[in-house]
C-alpha cells in the first residue's frame, strides 16, 4: 500500500496561476449574459436606496490611472452597498461639451469656417459619442458594475432639456443676469473662464513704477506733485481711470531732487529701494490721511484723460506704493470700487487679446507685446520711474496653459451673493469624511464672486435667451420652457437650425418687437453648468435614482468644480444640497511622487496594466493606497501588489482544496461542538469581518488591505492552516476533529470570498464558481457575511497561547540552524515557565505537540534549555521513529511503520 494514497490531500480545479488578462473577459462575458447588473437590482428591489451619483469624466481621450482610481473606488462602494441590503444602482455619466472637443476636431483637420455652426456641432457630437464608447469599454474592462447600456451623457436631449429648465428656475428667482464685468478671459481660447478653469503658473512680468502728475489738487496739494503707482501689467494703463488710496493710511509728499511725489508713508523705504531714491537726501514736505485726498484728479501720463483719486479698502501695504492703478475694465477690485464712483469701464482689448481703436496708438497690438511699447511711451513722456522684470505666479487657462487676462465683456452671470448663505448652510448640513474637505468648499463658496455662466463657443448648451428689436432681454418662464421642450424633442442643435422667431412659442409677441423680429443669444453655457445640472437631469429624471444622492465622490480638484457647481444650482433651485456626503481622492503620481506626463515618460495606462496583469491587480492596488492624499504607482509597486494577490489566490486555493469532500448541509459541526482552536479561528474571522464592515462603511480600504494580509499570512498561513494539515490530510474523512476544522475553513472561504467581492470581483467570482455546495449563480448575488459578536475571552486566551508558541517556534528555528533537527516534526520540545498563569494555560492543552507542529511536547519542572521572551525551551531529537504515513515520530510504531493514530484511521477505512 502506498500510504500517500491514503492521505486526504487538497483537491480543487481552481488554478494556482490567475491568468487574469484572459480569464477576466470571460467572466465579464458571463456577467453580461446573466444581465448581472439588473439581477443585483432585482435582488434588492424594495430595499432602501443608496445612491452614489457619478461625476461625469470628460469624453476626450483614453482613461488614465486617475480615472481608474475614481471608478474603482465607486465600484467598491456600490458593490458593498448592494451586498448589505441596499438598492444601489450606479448610472455612469459623461461630460461632453466644451472647448477640448472643438480643439480635437481642429487638430483632426476640421475647418469649422467651411460649415455652419449646426454642422460643426454635429461633428462635435459624433466625436464625443465615439470617445464615450472608448472610455466605456475601458471602464467595463476594469470590472466596474454599472448601467453601461443606459449611461447619462450631457449632450442627451433629455439632459439638455432639464438643464434649460434648471436655468429657467434660477432666472425666475432673479439669480441670472447680464452685465459688463471684468472676467477671466483667455485670448488663447477666445472665451471667458470660470475660476474653476484657472490654474497658476510662473510667468515673467515687467514691474514698473509710474508717476501721475496732479491736475487739480483741490487746494490741498500743488499741481506739480505726482502720485506714484506700481503695476505689473503696463498693458492695462490705457484703461486707467483712477488711482485708489486707502482712506486710513498716512500718505507723504516727498521732495526728491526738486520733484514732489506722493506714496504711502509705511511704504516709503520700499519705494526708495525700488526706484533708486537716496533716502538720506529726500525730505517729507507734507503728510495726509488717504481720505483727505479723495476726488483730487491726476493727468493720465499719455492719454487725454483724467485719473480720479478714489478710496478703497482693497488697497493694502503688502507691496507697491499705496497708490493703486485702477482700471475697472481689467480688475475685479477695480470694477467694484469703480461702481461706487460711477467710473467708466474701459476695456480696449478684443477677444484675441489685441488692442482696439479705443487704445489709440496701440491699436492692433497684442496686449502682451504692448507692455514694451507702453513702457517706452512712459519713458518718452518722463513718467517711468523704474522698470524691472520679475517671476511670479500668474493665472493661466487650465486647458491651453496660456496666460489669461481680466477683461470687461458682456457676460451672463449666476448670482452667488443671493444664495451664498443658503449654500454655506447646506455645506454645514453635509457629511464629510475629512474636515479639510468641508473647509475647502466652504471657503471657496464664501469667497467666490458671481459665477460667469456664459462662454463664447459653439459646442455647448445655448443660453435660452432672446432679444427684442429694441434690445430688451427676453428670458421668460414660457419662452424658456418652450426651448426646453424643443431641446427634449430635437436636441440643442435646433437652436442653430432655426431662426429666433421659430424657437419662440407660436404667436409670441413682445412690445419691444413691433415687427415680430427677434435675435437669439449666441453664447453657450459654461460646462460646469452642464455637469452641475446633473442632479436635475439624472438624479431627479431617472426613476431608479433619487435626490439628493447619498454620496458624491470625485478628485480633490472638484471642490472648485463639480462639487461647487452642483451645490450652487441645487440650493438655488431646490433649497438643498444634491449630496448628503462628500468624499474626494487625491491625484495619481509616479513611484517618486512626480506628476505623470508624456514628456517625463512616467505614465502608466490602465489598459496596459490590464493586458499584462489583469484588472484585479489594479483594483487591489487601489485598495492598497491612502486615496485621501495623492497616491503613487509604478511597475515596482504593481509587482508588490501582484505578490500580495498571489498570496491571496494561493490561500483561496488551499481553502478550496480542503473542502472538496465537505458538505455544509450534512457535515458541518455546531459551534458548541467545534474544537476550541476552531472556535478561536472562527472568532478571529468574526473580528476581521466586523472590522472590514466598519472600514467599508467609512471607505477605509487601506485598512482592509492591511488587516486582510495579517489575517491570511499570520492567522491562517502561519498558524491555523499550517497546524491543520496534520488533521485535514491525516485524520479519517469523517473524523470529528477534521469536520470541525472543515466547518471553519468553509466559513472562512465563503466569508472571505464575499468580503472581497467588491474589491476583486473577477477573482471572487472564480473562487465562488469552484466552491462546492453554494446555490447562488454569482457571488455578487449574495450578501456580505454578517457582523457577529466575538468571544473576547476565548480570543485573548489563544492570543496569549500564540505569544508563547512564538517562543517555541524561535527555539525550533535555532535548533534547525544548529542542525539538531531538520523539519519541526523531528523535534521534541521541553518547556519551562515559572509564570503560574502561562503554565496553567499550557497544561490545559492535550495536543501541544500538534499545535507546535512537533512530534512531542512536554512541560518540565525545571529549566532545560534557552530563555526566550516568555518561556525556557529545550529542543531535542524526537523519541522513537517516524511514522511512514503522517511523519510524526513515536515509540509505538507497528511492523508496518505506522503510529497508533494512522493504524486506527486505516482500519476504519
């Protein structure tokens, strides 16, 4: 007889190698065939909703690791909720309007000047939908469970119609207005930009000090006295109409080599240093409070225009002279203070950043090139006191990466002032995982100006506004609703396919249009208004969803983007936040913490990793990072994650192999009848499951990753499963001790599979398909293992035992190193302790040798070996000879070289 043939070795068809790149598509095809997404919804029909609303990625280009991080964490959340008694539909979305798609078509050779706006927009739509299909395939390949057949897309007719209705609601409440106001203007995009579309980069700019000669000193100062201003934008001087002083500051009139100048007293030393005045030779002739100089006029250095001395609290002593060059057409503070003094708003720059005729001799010059010409002009007229250059942080267009300017243009605005406090109150009622998230969006709303919602582009949702013959603005409830209905039926391209009068309700008349002629607005809406309307166009419009959503989860840049626009439009129209909770993630960097870029050659694309390693490896990486901050990825990091995956997979394989002959219906052992070590391991499983539930609820996946490795490597592999081989392989098939252990292994197997299903959906499905006696066709149609009370006394007892066991393992390792033994079964250990509690604990076990994986183990009355942390341990060669079947040493072998236990097992058949 071959004794090895009598052993109950693990049996499973579950392969050791994952082969994920090939296997995952097969599993996904199976899910599609099963219509698994809808089966999960059917399972949870009638249960409470949990809605995670998908923030729409922009439909342009291949998905990157940031996309993968985002969608995979969303998938963790919705899959977990679906397995814990919630109806958790997930509707993916795409943002499809805006400049990048226009630019992409231009790069492809599309000449928009050769076609109508409607034709160009149709090309934009086709391109956007192609991008959606490409990205959708990539997201599906990552294993994201979603309603891929019915996503929401911001160019869909129904979505656009609801966006128009939301606009109408805001207009009805008086939140929408048109005004000429300086806004961020991008000459490179030829469009206004929202604050959310601004990023700061270093730029070299001129720094000039300029003297404005007094024209009318109102009897307070002489007319030859000059106010000194400082600016880094010489090109804005043609728009200068005032000089602002701080009313509370002291200003001094100083004599410098016979010339008189006025600056803030506190900044005099700085000005001297900057322009090269000799501090020792200048004298202070007069001192004034800023408020005393109000309404004095100065002469513009090179234009036939007065510059009014005005007062403003925005004037500070951080830099400059305390006399601030004021051009209401080119600055927010300038515009606000200018309204108080009814100053003209001059902005002699066109859409491309080129000076208009209003700029006089500088007409036709690009604004940035005008800096040199204007400083030369200032030198010519003797007004330039100093020119130098410096590098500073300057606003840039986040798409073109080119500098932006402040430029007064006719724009449409959504009032923030009118709803600011309501939005701040809604933020106070919103849940945040981290306090800084709340602080960030709260401060942004608190400090932001009115929202510029118009853009001068073609590809977007038109502003549903008309103009009468006399210029009156037509923005009525009936006209807006009519446009919404047209968009719902025909899409927003109808705006460009029909004349204005054909877009108005039939028979519509207006007193400002006696001839029945109308003009339609040509501006489109800011794309943030598009995506910011998704709570109306998706959450309220889709019957399976609900408003407000339980969670919005996006990258940390969305505090100024989608989070911001969404809460603004929702509070303005519905009086509440569109989300109950807000959560964000950081950016994906390379292994050294650098931003990924093609120029650095450090980009890692999800598509490549999926083809080489599989989607579950990316998903496990996502689980392994602290996503609240910026995260890192590299080939080395992915290799480390792959090693962890291999350990997880091999553990599942071992568990599967040892329950091949176990039927939980007939073979399971009741808890009270389990051996104590099995009860302990079941309680360790309970503790792990309980903790994992808490981490899933708090979105703390890194903690699960760490505790999973500890449970698999320390609790299972290093102890329980290693110890258990002597039982699982050696004992009789139906032996109580074996069935007891199999009961626990089966529970560990099915619990871990379900627990990891949201994270490793493909691997969990594969494990489930090899698990005997499960009834559900998919692990994703099961529920999470429930939380269970842990027997802490039992756990503490065994944790102490395992601490003592570690001393024995160290002693065995020393003995192996000293060539006393080879394998641990060749050992006999003798243990001494003078700790009464530890001694009693060890004496309570009748299978110490099995728990130590030695052939013999005994407690001694005296020290016999080396001292370790808690025990004195001696290791010697085991007594007797080796059993040919179980490899334990004994003095009771029979003639067939079998120990009494193996004799008994074989006799029982």
